[in-house]
C-alpha cells in the first residue's frame, strides 16, 4: 500500500451562509448571515491574504527563507499572522500606536513579531522589515502583505494577485442562498457586483469611502476618530474607488452609522445570533436594526415587496472584542 500524503491545509475556509429569523424580523426582509467570522483569522481577510501568501510560499526558491510582514493593527494583520502559522513561515506585523493592547497581545500570542509605530497602518508600509537572514539559507525573501490591495511590488518579489473582491464573496453567498437569488449584500468597506447591489457602511469618524463619494474624488481623512479602528483607513484604496466608479451608485451604495449605533448593534446581535462581533462589523449589522438597510436598498418598495428581498450581511470579525468590551459599550451608550 502506498503512503498517504495529505495536502497542506489552506489558510482559509468556505464559510457557511445561514438564514437568521431574528435579524430578518428586525430588518423586514430575508436576512442571511455570511459567517466570515469563522475564517481562521476571524474575518474575510483570510481569503485574499491567505491566497496571496500561499502562492508566494509555493513559488519560493529552494534556497530562500520567506518572511512576511504586514502593516495593519486590524483583521489583515491577524490574517497574515494566522496564515504564516499555517504555512510555517515567520511574520512581522507593524501596527500603529493607536492599536489596543488587547490586539497587540493577541498578535504576539500567535507567535509573530509585532512592531508598533506611527499614527496609522500606512506608516508601517514604509518601514523596512527587520528580517534577520536564516542561518542555514543564503537568501531571505521579504514579502509585504498589503492590508487592502497589492500596491505592485516591494523589494525583489512581486506580489501574487489577491483575489478577495467582495463581488466574489457575493457570488459565493448567492449560490448557497436557496431563496431565488440574492438582491443585496451588506458589508463594511467597498465592493460591487453586476446584478447584486452592495451597501458599503462605515462609522462616522472612519468614513473615507463615504467622504470620497460625497466629494466626487478620493479624499484623505485628517484622522480616525471612530472607535471602529479596524475600519480606520484614512484614505480608501484606489482599487475600491475604481470599483465604485465602475459600478456607480446603482451597483454600490455608501452610507454611515454612528459609533453608538454600531456598538449597540454588537450587543443586540449577541442576543439574536449568539455571535460575538466587533464594532466594525457592528456597522454592518446596525443597518438591519435602525432601518438604514431599507432606506438605502428598499426605496419605493411596499412592505410586501421588501419582505421578499434577500439580503446577505457579511459577519466579519470578533477579534477586536470580548464580552467585557461589549459590557462597556452597553454601559457607555445604554440600550434604548
């Protein structure tokens, strides 16, 4: 009998899509939850970043020691760290000074190097990786893992293309909805689709995409003032902006919620779905509770017409939160 050689594990998984009666009742339409929080890193970032790092690792030359580094104090940093563990590769995560000790500790407990510097994750992109050469290898390939989109290349290794467009996630969700197709997808940040509309939500104080849409051009926020720090890109990525320009407002609608709405949505969602999420994801869930989902995607529809609509809420991330943090939100903002 031949020996069995299992394939190395992928750093991402196919996540479930479930129908949620409690959230559907609150929203007035059919709500499906795409559970990207079940990815190894706790967010959909495992898809694109995992694919990129897996490709880079599989094309490494025999005499090269591969070392990844990522500038992100959020879900991208966690995706890089968990993927590096899966691939048995070293990684360095550069986080801004605004990153909470809760998150820094979580990254370090994964066994990666953490460097804290600068006011935003963009500062880390310019920081050279402090990668010592492997004692038994003659070359060390340093691979930068961008938290948003690959900017081209860094050093001498070109980035494998990240395939994590929200449109692909929407197609995956539509294929498994089983309710006659998918009418809309709600997620944090940018995205798009051909027949499926996307509602991109941000919190006030981290609304780089929304501000750009309102201005008609890419703008840079003076700073991040929202508690949703993992949404905290002062400037939306060029790829996201290009995608919005391609699909237009008919393909993607942008809006905002307050920190209070997002935080209390996390508290209520824990009761409704028994799932712990962070406030950046709460910006998504809040739209089902505060009527924003229907205001943005159900204009002109009767109650009966809206009730037949199928909407996917991308549940992404609980890595920045805990039961204690949710209790603080409840005490700070109060449940209405």
